[in-house]
C-alpha cells in the first residue's frame, strides 16, 4: 500500500511563510492499496482531506474514511471534501463508538447549526456514518485493527492497517506517558511503520501531558519498544516552523529510521 500525507498538523491549521515546506493542513493521510490506482481509504479528515480531491483528478471518491477521534483537527475537512460531496460519490465514515450514539449523531454534534450550516445528511452522494468498536475488521481490502489509546476528551483510536503481511500503524493523538495498554502494545508489535503523535518536545512535557499528547522522545521510545522498523513523526505543533521541523528528528539518539512527516510525503509500505 502507499500512504500519501495530505495534512500533518495537530490542533489547528498553520498557514504562512514559515510553514510552506512541511505544510499547514491538519491531519489526513490517504491510503492507496496495492492494485488500486487512487486512494480508497483515508486516515482522518482534517483540512488536508481537501487535497484528495485534486489527487483524484476529477473522479468521485469511493471509499472509507477512518476517523481516529472527533476533535476538530481530525474532522474539519469532511464538509469541504469536494470529491466526496457529489452525487456519484460513495463515502463511509467510521468514528470511534461512544456513549451509545450512532456515527451520524456523533458527527452531527460537530456538524449542525448553529455551529455549522449543514448536518451530515446535507452532504451530496451516498454517505454512511458508522460507529466502530475496537477490534479487527476488513476495510477496502485491508485488515484494520482499531485500538483505543490514551488521549484527552472523547474516545480515541489508533489504527493498524495490514496488507500481505505489511503493517502500518497510525496513532496521531496519543499520550504514552500517561499509559500504554497491553492491547496497544500487541497491535503495534513489529509494525513496519509507526506514524505517531510528536507534537511536543521534552521541555514542553507539562503541556504534552495536559493536552494528552506525545513528545518526540515518547514517539521514538514507543517505536523502539514495539520493534517498529520506521517511525514517522506526525501531528506537528501549529507553532513549529519549517526550520524547527528540519532538526526535530535529531533530538533523540536512536538507531531507528525516523521521518518527519510533511505534506505530500509518499511512503510505500
Ligand atoms: Zn489532533
Ligand atoms: Zn485530539
């Protein structure tokens, strides 16, 4: 499968001259399974999701969007996804199940007047909204394991995708310093690539803990602990300019292959 990073920021967009190389869109990663020519699976629907419309070259989106959790920076691109908001689109949106509410109702809490002009039903095309419990299932031909992770404010999942024995884990918002479950360790064991929250640096640790996030050290140490082959630093602080991100992977000594995610980055897995 191929990952294409469409948005790599956390919290809120980061426009401006200091952010052009790594990009300012919030979290979204497109996945093109082997044998497919365009993405059929998307991890999170931050503002980066808008870029998928261009990637599809005029075609409608037909596939699934796996949402890690319902914070704004992971869903705000949904109503602005033109390739999904058209009559010939087929879009399944999957969110973490919580509070005995339907997927539609969970999204409608964010997407309905007066906070937003339309409800989920206002999207054009064949849209479906599902609330998913943790576990393993098949999505768009890939094995998908949803596992609950420590974060703040609502249920949050990490997703592990598997195709022909190759595995990538996507854990965009996570506070490993607060706790790492056995279920998460098992799901991440030996992954080829771990895409992980790296919003903070060690000197910012008090804020990382308050906000339910990871430091770069946390991300690297978790990757080492589970025996990942590569770690991708993701969900960058909106205040971290390009020059800061250039050196972010150097702050932790490690033998691991480290990549600092940037908009447009493609990874074959
Ligand atoms: Zn986030
Ligand atoms: Zn969050």
